[in-house]
């Protein structure tokens, strides 16, 4: 489809990719045990007052919103989009499969291998529901154009509500939850949702729903799973997650006119151009830094990398390591881009290509869905 891309949607994509990176880097603790093995832990367990931070970093709703918008505007055939998505994912899987096999032969503890494999694979869970929604874009667009987004959103909300009451099936619940922001993105692409009133309604409705769910209905306050809690808002996604997405989308719609009047900032352009390598390799940067420093320290735990995330001191130490993670991620993106720090041609997460260098879609991921809202962390 021809035409200029929405600069505000580019900003939404940048926020989404920044959220996934910072979210994972800040809440993925890796504790080095006496046997040299690495296990995951979460600072949210010791710092429950940090739950509001997760409302900012859990931006999956923005990812599906931007994805629906981009897919509704794309004219590229679905099989070609899926092929362009699959190739870089296959490359990541092949490289890490070989690395884990070599590590196992070298005698690396099994718990470390399990932890690393989980960190590498877990961000990819979103591909299944996203691919399903991509395939439904045509029917969704026609439905939205004829009957409005409520014709899709209201049944999807009913499915999620039933699942929260224990009456849902996992695959259907996951698709239904992310169908809501995805449909809103499709609606925006078709010319709906452009009014300021829509943005205010989504923001106010989302915030009100969050308050009711947490204060009166007992939903967890954290937007991501917390180890040891018996319930998670992401495994599978609950009404809390949908309400958070609505509030975030409301903010995006309210600032959209302001963003569209301004030039795309360089950081937004860079994050959009490098969205796929950043998303695929950000956990690898965390793993590389953690294991390399452990080797250099002779196996002695280093604060912020290998110590238990049990207080503000750990948070401060982890913040100090972020520049190293960023440098390693930049190197990985340069390698993935064939020697260019930011690829000039890359694949959007809807499987298409940008028409201009800044036109790329970014993503947000988090807990892979499970059959129960059992102990989870932002993985």
C-alpha cells in the first residue's frame, strides 16, 4: 500500500522495542550457584513496590497495535512475509543450538544450559499468535470497515473474561487477548480511532478497569509474572493485560497528532531500522555479558550480574551494567546486518519491508503463555 507511514506509529514501535530490551535486562536476574550453574530470579519478588514500573515496560499491547496497523496497510503476500520472518529466527536457533551442544560437551552444568535456552527461546513465543493474527488481517479489516472494531473487540473480551474465570482454553485465550490491540491497530489503519475522544475513552477506560481488577477483584498488580506468586497476568494474558494495552493505546492516540507534526528522532529511526536484530539478540547480549564476566572473575559472583536480585543495591548494580549489554547488542546487530551497525534493509515484524529506511515495526514480548498462571517472571 502506498503512502507515508505514520510517524506516531514509528514512535510506538520504538517504545515497544525499547520496552522489551529494558524490561528483560532489568528483571532477568541470573544467580550464580556454588556449583557454577546459573538460575533465573526476579527482583520483583523482593521489590513488589516496583510493580508500577512493569506497567511501563510491559508494552505487548503496543506491539500488537502497531502490528495490526502495519499489516492492514501492507500489500505484501502473507507467505512472503512469513518467510522473511522465519529466516532470521532460524538463524538464531541454529547458532544457539550449536553453542549449547558445544557447551554440553564441554561440561557446562545442565541448569545453566536450561537457563540459557529459556532466555533465548522465550521471547519468540509471540510469533505463533502474531502469525495467526497476520493471517486474519484481511477478514478483520473487512469486519472493522463494515461493523466497527467493537464487533471484534467485545467477543474477544468475553473470551478472556471466561478464561480468567477458569473456563477458557489456552490457545484461544492468547489469540483473543492480543486480538483486541491488534484490531485497534487495524481500525486505525482504516481511518477509525483518529479522534481525541477515542484516545481519552481508551485511556480512561483502561485505567478504570485496571483499578477495579487490582483493588476489588484481586488481580496481581504486576504486569508480568512474579516467581512464587500463584497467578500471572501474562500466563495466559488476563483482562488486566488487555486493560493495560487499552490505556497505553489511548496515550498513543492522544499524542499521535503531536508526534506526526515532528520529524522522526534519530533514536526512533535507529530502533525501527534495527528492530529485528535488536529483538532477536538482546537476550544473547545479556547472556554473553553474564558468562564472560563470570569467566573473568574466576567464578566469583559479581553484583548485578550473578548475585540474587534481592534489593535496591542489585537494581543499582544492574543499571551500571546496561552500557555493556548495549555495546554487545550493538555488536550483534552489526554482525547480523552484515557489517552495518543499523541495516539499511531489514524485515518488519509483519514480514514486510520498509519503504523508507525508518519504516520498520518493532515488538514487545514477555512471559510465554502456559496452562496456568503459575510462577513466572519476565523471561
